[in-house]
């Protein structure tokens, strides 16, 4: 079956990052980034391909997964699924960055993106809270720098600062939570932590409860969910658009990947609930708060990028259903979590695509407000069609990938008996159609005059790939959801 | 006996002796306050401007580089300690050595990159810069 | 074994019968031992700073120095001490007071703290914790904090520059120093100072009945040279006396200091030289080992650290000072790579040998 | 696989048309649209199905394979044709081609996008009428709305943005309601007794009776009622049934003519088609209970639409409101649950599709020439553009149900059927009310035409008025021929329709 | 042996001080210091619990935390430097070019 090391996809990403840095070391003054972009894309493609190959070869899907390094890392369907997602988003971002940052040297940019992707892939594989923390930081640190990448831009540096401040705070909270979990259970390995939970924690439930809460805080930051969402609008708006795309899809997915594994494997709900730590309830509340806040705030925005930022918070709320709808013994847990994973996958394409269009608009020098997009449909039909598809998919309008993933997610929640949650989610989803369609209206229905430059090839290519991804996920949704649900179900085994 | 008791005691002594010297000096020395004396020394000129000057960014770059590398040495320490016992315990050399080679390899890549990006290049003279850009054209 | 099985405080406790009094007794014994060690070291620096330094430099430059007071000018030592202590303390305008006051304490204190784990032979070792080597590196590098505080708090541009340069230099050479030190640990498999010394007592080869001990200076001369260089930089002596660089920035971070504060900074620097020598001796020169009975180990130890002192003074006369950019280049582009190389090579050698 | 091939081809055709230059897009679009037209006509000739698709009849051109699993339900790709869907599929392909040709004159900007969207809509409509799995059907159903949204919003009149949004919001909310109703019924009510959401399976499970369980605290009967109402309201918006029709006049007035043709000709039929498939086939007993309400709504739509038409000055608005009126008959015919009623209603969908298409197209041609649609602004157009006016008048007669025209057959059957209905209480009363409506609308239509088309020529604006170009008139002529052909020989479709609805009226109420 | 609760109280106190500083200070550098405090509170826990449980996991983890804290500071200071260049201040409440 598998003849390469199980962590090959992760290794490939890391090696690509080193290759980029090496290339940049050898030719530090080269102002042509095509080689850098090429290395990044090829490396990510290789990683994506390997992950796909492993997935199709059923690595660890049927079994418990392959544990490595004294159980600190596990490779299973879920980690491969997410790694494929991260690699795909990285390809898009690497292509987009080629045109977006058109001055000077970009070695550090590609290096940072690839390192962060490596970290994300590791997050998806983490089977120990120590690995989780290290991987989380490996994602966060490059992200901070990426957000502040435009050194002379006030918005970018402000965004970087805010992202960093809240990031530092939340990672401190996370690690303190981990220390409490360690205190309560005596181990950082998730299976051992779970065993301690199962055996009743020996009267240390108080510490464990605070610890679980704090660990959840760390994930909520990474996924831009309430109450750690403050950074998201600022960071996404101020950051260079490809970076916003990267953060809002890949980074968010990574947070969820880790949260899924830590909570499901590490803090089994049945044992946790009997110890008074009902985290599913916590996530139910947070899911509602997050989606309501994200969608309502998005509806009041005047700038496209900021609207997308808030809508990204809203989507975090939907995905949180994947955790909220878990119950101790239900056989449907795998289905709903798999649906959440599939939604993240689809989201990876459509949301990245939407931000890439914003990148394109910034590249053209079009403004940031809704009105500034007026008439783009007539002037650049292809890009506008792509954007329209992304937005409608984000809204969950049926013919597109976003509809299916939301449908499966909500169906899973209904099966788990969370009718009220689904009702709120559907109302939110309908509201989202309103603000997404504002962009569509501006692009197609309004008249506008722009002095648009050439069409940047790589950005267009990225946009096209994202579009193909979004559209192909309609007929190709079957394998995605099946893989996701199978992987998620294996987690509950 | 716990060795840290002795270390604590030495810490007391290490602070105590200088403090004692200060006390002795305070008893001995005169105090003749005078305006001119307390002016900061600037080659005898009247001090200009503030001391909080902007200094070369390279100091900062070096400090950053250090922060990263110094912490990495912390992670190498445990490895050096167990290296020989592990080998004597029967582990093969590659098994013990390879992870650290990878670790150091990654570090070296980072160092080389920083080096080539000019993180440790103290002076970049305009002439050198000019030559560099010309060579690239 | 040259090492006393029991560290000095225990010895004292037993001698004075304090062993039975519990923690308090132990503390009293430790305090006594600390006072002994601290004063011995201070005495050495007292000799070295005002007198030996001048004498040595004078020899190198074929001059006569310090010959007015006492035989061979030895009376200079108490005279200087009294002179400096009774000088007026001038506080510069705009000094950042607490920091400015504390800086000398840190510089002097950190050096002295380092001696806690050094086995000086003849049973003189205050403490022997498991992590001795890490401890001594950690404590020694606190001094740069003191230098920055001194430089920053003085409100003087020269001081500020000196402080910055001190930091840059310490940072650049700290890592090679520690990494090279770790290559020794690869042999010993322990960070305990007494272990490190003990491992070096084994005979490496016998040449004509003369047993050559496996001092790491002999086993791994490459590491020794690296360590020596990094150590000289770390204690800020020529050719690495960038932080003070009297001909460039007056006196660096200590420009604005006078009276007892200056004495403390000055003493602290000399203590650091001796601490550097002590670390070198322990890591590479077999600690207090030498011909003769174990009880004179302390003498050998003193010889070794004085040898290091002599070496620094020789460099002071012989070597020109590097420019700051050269210093950084040598540190980051040369020493660091070499020290990593050394680490890997040592690991390979150990692997092959074991 | 012929259905899939046609749908796939049409999608590709849409993409190709989207990418060709504007100058050639009209011809490319028209040429490509011929392929699905020919394909559907061929399917018509080869049609060999019998019975109703949802009650175990034999399907023609059936394709079925598994796609994925959703919460325990197998989602299938399941398409096929029966006597109800085939005529609608033919109508779709036929009207699309004609609408594309009729767009050559009025659409003068962003042509490639326009024709691309038309073909995209056609592809989705074909999928919608052939799909027999709920999810696949729903995807196509919703996807049909998107192109219309853009067609109205981009190429429409002065208030196009408002109209597009209104259309979009109305239809989307309706879809959501319908979706919730259906899902509650199947997921909750049928529970584990089915393992796919294929429409035949759902319909048969429901009609088998007695196996609906209570859900969310709703008793089985209440659940069925709630689901019926949710679906009915959802579809009624599409039809539209008064009082849920308010989006329609706006959309029609603002939409460019070809889009109006598609909207009135095909998109309105989606609502009645879905009502027939879902409400009246799956829950006939509930429908029977609500018959009086539904019949009243149908009659109300007829009269209300007619009266509103009376008050209009805009030709397009008149036609639009008369559509509301016409769809009222269809509803009335469907609820009658007699062979004549349901078959007539189904036939009327086709007939009305053709005739309203014709009317809108004719109004469009006039507008192209005169740049106004206001009744008071012009008169005596017959002198200047006789052919167009002739066809227009003929179409209006068709609307009134003149014998030998398609409208006659449909309306006649509907009235006969509803008159004899045993399901609707006091059926003759409703029938008479509806018949009254037809008189109003026909009368007013003729009056308006009289004022605009005949008499001495005058025009408020300063435009040269002459005969319309050939490619404007040709679609009108073709449509008129089709209307007459169906009027003369209704059996072209009526046989298969009757065959398909027979199981419904046999087992109804 | 000092009871484990004492360490917990100590670390909680350090954590709270850090949190307090972080919420009340406006200077970015003080903010960084506060975060360091919070991280080191976690380190106290790790080391104390490591002794308590008799395994080395906690000590190793504290090394990781230290390393990553240093890296975080490195990145943070870089960002603050950029911020200073753009806004001429290190007050974290000052940049408000994107208020909602």
C-alpha cells in the first residue's frame, strides 16, 4: 500500500519551504519571483498529490491511523484530507502572490507561506498537545509576519499588530490551558489524556475544566470565532489580499482540524460531560454567537474585503456546528463532523477565490468599497463571473459547492437533534445572500468606469483554479464528503 | 545537601560584598555637588540632543537572530546529554544523530538565508550597493 | 579522584557540626563556604586588576610599571582600592536611577555567582548540581544585561553605543561558546561539572610511561581553539574589546561611572575573565588536575585560570581590535558555522568511538 | 444517456457562447441552441414511456446511478421522461431557440454574456424537468433562477435592479420554504421507510398511506398539512398565484423581451409542474381537503389578474397580468382531479407557454420599432408593420381560446374538468367565475390592441416605423404555427399527457 | 516537598498579572512583557506538574514554550518596529485606521 513515509506530504511542504529559502539565499537580489513561485507551486502540488494518493490508498482510514514519533503525530484520513486542502490553498496563494507583490524580493513571503502550511499540516496530524502547540505557533508566527508584510502600509502594519496582539494573548491562554490539562491528566498525548478523562480525573475536574475552556480559547482564535474574533476583520482588511485569503481559509481550517482532533480524541464527550465539562454545549452557544455576529456585522459593511472578513467569521460559526452537534454515543457524529470538514474544503476554494478577486481588484487599483466594483462585470467578465460563482457558493445558493456542504452540515445537525441551531443557521445563511449579492449587483448591474490595466496572468490562473474547484465540487462532491465522513468517523472509533 | 542552598548562599554573598563595598565607599567619599560635574560627557562639549538616538538597525537584526538561535541551543542541550548514553545503550548512530542533523540543517538554512539577506551585514556602503545593482542589470 | 566527594558546604557542615541542624545549618555552612570562595576570587581579581594587568602589559611592551608603592609595586593594590572607594560619586544628569545603580551589582554579582559550580580542586566546590554547565553559562551571560543597563541608564551617547556593542558582541559569541561547550558534553554525557572533570582524568595515551590524560583540549583541540576565541569575545577582551573600545567611544558603557560603582564594574569584568578561565579549565584542561597530590589541586587550578588571564593580557598587547562589522562577520559567518561543524564532527567521532 | 448528453452539451454551449466575441455571439448562440432542440424533438419521436413517472409508470430515456450518501439517504442521478415532462422539455428547447433569435435586435451590449446565460438557463431547465431525484431536481430548480436574475438585472429596463432583487428574493425564499417542507416530510415523516429521495419512491411511500410518523411534535396529519402548505406556497410564488404574484409584473416589465419570453413561457410552468409533481401527486388527500381553498385561489388569480390587466397602460404589463390570470386556470384544472381537468391544465402549460411567448415577443418587436409600450402613445401600427400586427392579433385570439388554437384545447378541457370536479365543492361556481375572468382579459386585450394597432397611424416619439426585420418576425411566425398546430392536433401531446395523469385522477381524493 | 497547590496559586497569580497588564497597558512593549509573564506562568505549571507526575513531559514542554515565546517576541518586536515606522509610536490603541 503505502511505500513512502506517512508524513511525506508534510515533509514535502517543509522541504519546499527550505528550497525556497535556499534559492533565495543563492540569488538574494533576483527580482524575478517566477522561480520562487514555481518552486512553491510544484512543492505544494507534490504534497497535494501525495496526500491524495495516500487517501485513495486508504491509508489509515480504516484503521486508527499510523502513529509516529512516540504517538506525538498521527497520520490518518483526517490529517491527509486537511493537508490536501492546505496544499491546494497554498497553490492558489502562491500563484496570486506572484502578481500581487510585484516589487522587490519575495523569498521571505513564499518561505513564510510554506512554513505556515507545514505547520498547518502538522496541526492536522498532531496527536499530542505539545505537537499541537508547536504546530500552532509554526502557523501563527509566519502569519503575523505575513499580515504585516507591506511594511510601508499603515493598514498592513496595524493589522499585523492587532493580529499579533490577540494571537499572542490567545496562545498564552492556550498553553496555560494545556498546562492545566497536563496537571489534571499527567500526559500531553491525546489518547492518554482521554484515558485519564475516562477514568474520572481523580478529583481534578476543576483544573481540567478550566484547562479545556482555555484550550478552546486557543482554537477559537485560530478559527476567528467569538469571542476571539476581534482580530479577523482588521487583519483581513489590512493584510495583503492573498494573505487574507490564506488566513481566512487555510488557517481557519487548520484551527478546526486541530480542534476536531483534540476535542474528539482528547476530551471524549461522554467522560467529559460526566465530569461536568460539557463542551458540546459550549460550542453550541459559540456557534450561534459566531454565526449571528459574523453575518449581521457583514451585512453592515461598506468595504468588500471587510464584508468578506465578517462573513468568514460567520462561516466559522457554521463549521462550529461540526463540534456542537456531537453527542456522547450518537452514531451520527462522524457524519456531521465530516460535513464540517467538507464545508471547510469547499470553503477553501470559494473563500480563497473571493479574496483573490479582491486581490485582483487591488492590483487593478479599483477601490475597496462596494461602489468601486461597479461595472466590473462588463469590463472583466471572466473574473467577475468567477467572483459571482464564489459569492453565490459562499451564500449556499444551490447549484454551487457551498450549497452541498452546508446541506450536509445542517442535515447532520438535524439528525443530532439540533433543530434550533439549524434554524438559526439557515436564517443566517439567507441573510448572507443579501450582502454577497451586493457585490454581484455592483459588478453586473451598475455602470462604472475604471481604468483597468492588464490582466495579471498568475492571479487569473489562481482565480481560474479556484473557480474550477468551486464548480467541480458540484459533481465531485461525492468523493469529498465520503472521504471526510469516513475520516471523521474513524476519529470516533 | 541540596546544591541550590549553596548557590543561594553564594547569591547572597555575591550581592552582599558589592553592597558592602558601596556602604564603605559611601562612608568614605566626599560629596561636592557642582553643576558642571554632572553633565554627561560628550568630549567636553555641551551635550546635544537626546541620548535616545536611532541606532543602526543591524543591532536589532543581530538581536533577533540571537533570540532564535539561542533558544535552539536550549533544544540541543538535552540531546547532547543523552547522546552518549543512548549510543552506549545500543541505539544506532544514525538513529540518534539524524534528528539533530536535520535540526541543525534547518537552522543552517535559516542562518544562510539571513546572512544572504544581509541580516548580519553591518555596513552597506553606497558604492557596494551600486556595484551590486549594476551587476544585476 | 581529585574531586572531593562532598562539596565544600557539606565539608564545613561536618567540620562545624552543623549537619544536624537541618536546613538552617546547611544554609549557615553554605554561607560560610560562599564567603570563602567569594573572597578568594575577589582577592585574585584585586591582585590582577590594578597590578598584574599593568605588570604584564609592561613586560610585553618592555616597560616598567607600578613600582612606586611596596615591593614590585604590590602596594598599589590597597592604595588603588582606597583611592577609588573614597572618590566622589558623580551621578550624570538624566540618569535612570535604579537601573544605573543596579547595573554594577549585576555585573559583579553575576560573575561571582558563576563560581558556585566550579570545582576548584582540593575539595573546593560550593555546589555540584546536575545542570552545572548550563547554569554557569546562564549566569555568566547575565552580565551583558548589566552592561546594557549601565549603558542605557547613563544617558550618555558613548555609554549607549557601548551598551549596544556589548550586546551585539555577547549575542554573536554566546552561541558558538555554548555550542562548543556542548561538544564536550557529547563526550561526558552529563552536565555535572564534577563528572566533566572526572571524565578527563582517564588516560588517553601513554608515551614512554608518561600518561597523557584525556583533557578535551588534547582530545578535541579544534573545539578548544574555538572555545578559547569565543570565550575571549565573551569576556570582552582584545581583540574583542568592542564594548569599551577606549580609543573609539571613551570607555563604552562605563563612561559615566566613578567611585565604587566603577570599581564594581571593573572588578566584575576581571571576575568574568577568571570565570572564563575557570570554565575553560574545567571543560578542556582537566579542571584542577595536575601532577602531585590531590590536595594541591587548587594550586593547579589557580595556575590554569591565571594562564588564561595571561593569555588575555597577551592578546591585549599583541592583537589589534576588530571593527564592529568585522566582529559581527567573524561571529555570525565564521564562529557559528564552525561551532556547528564542530558539534556534528564531535558527534560523529563519539559515535565511532563508542 | 441522451438526456445527460443534451444537458451537458447545453452547458458547454453556454460556456462557448460566453467566450466568443460579442459580434458573433448571437449566431453562435442560436446555432448551438438548435442541438438541444433537435435532441428533444428526436426524443419526442422516440418517446415510449407510459404512465406517471411518480406512480410506477414506465420511463423513457431513464438513467439512474448513485452519487453520494446524505445522512443515510442515497442521492442518485436519476432522470427520465414521462408524458408530463416530455412536452415541457420540448417547449423549453423550442422557446429558447426562438427567444435567442428574437434577442438579436434588442440586445446590443454584452451579447456573448446574454446568450451564454440563455443557454445556461436552458440547460438547467432541461435538467429540472427531467430530474427525478429530489436533490438533483432542487439543484437545477435553483440554478434556473440565477441566469434570470442576471438577465433582468443587466439587460433590463430602468428599474431592473429593483426588479431583479425582488425576483431573486421572492423565488429564493419560496424555494427555501418548499425545501423545508419537503425535507420535513421526508426526513421527519417518512423516516427510515425510504432510503433515497428519488421522487417516485417518496411519492409511492406517501401514497402507500399510513407510514408517516409524527415529527417535531407534529401529528402525522398535521405534518402532512404543514408540508403541503409549505410546498404549495413555495410553488405558488413561482406560478404565480395571487396574492404572491407581485414580483411578476416588475420582473416582466423590466426584463428584456427574450427574458420575458422565457420567464412567462417556461419559468412560470416550473411552479405548476412542481405543484403537480409534489403537492398533487404526493399528497392528494391533503390536496383534497384543501380543494376549496386552492380552487378559490385559482379563481381569484384568474379574476384578479384580469382586473389588474384592465388597469394597465403598458402592453407588456397587460400581457404579464394576463399571465397571472392564465395560470389561475391551470391551478383550477389541477385541483379538479378529473382527467379533463389535470390533462387540460398540463396541456394549458404548453399552450400558454407558446402563446404568452408569442405575445411578449410581439410586444417586444413593436417596442423595438417604436421604443414605447404605452397604449396611449401610439396607434395605427397595422399600417406600418402588418405582418407583426397580424401575428399579434392572432396570438391574442389564441389567448382568448379561439378554437383551432392551442389555447382553446387547454381551456376547454380545464373548464370541462373543473365543472365536473367532485373534489371541489360547488365546482360549477368556481368554473363560472374563472370563465368570467377570461372574458374580461380577452376583451381588454382586444381593446388595447384596437387602440394601438388600428386606426390612423400616430406615434408620440419621433421614430421611423416600418416592417420589422425578418429575424424578428420569423420567431413569431413559427410560434403562431406551433400554436395552431397544437390547436388543430392537440393529440400531439394530449395523448401522452392523459396517459401520464391517468394514475393520478384514478386514485385521487 | 512544596504542595502542588502552591505552584498552582503562584502560576495563576503570574498569569493574572500578565493578563491584567495586557488589558491595561497601551505600550506594545509592555504588552509583550505581559504575554511573556503568561507564558511563564504556564511554564511554572509544566515544571511543577512534571515533578508531581514524575514524568519529563512537562519539562520538555516548558522548553518548547520558552523557544516559541522567544520566537514570538522576535516576530512581535519586528511588527512593533514596523508599526513605529508608520505611526511614530508604540501605543497599541493609537492605530485606528480601520475602525468598524
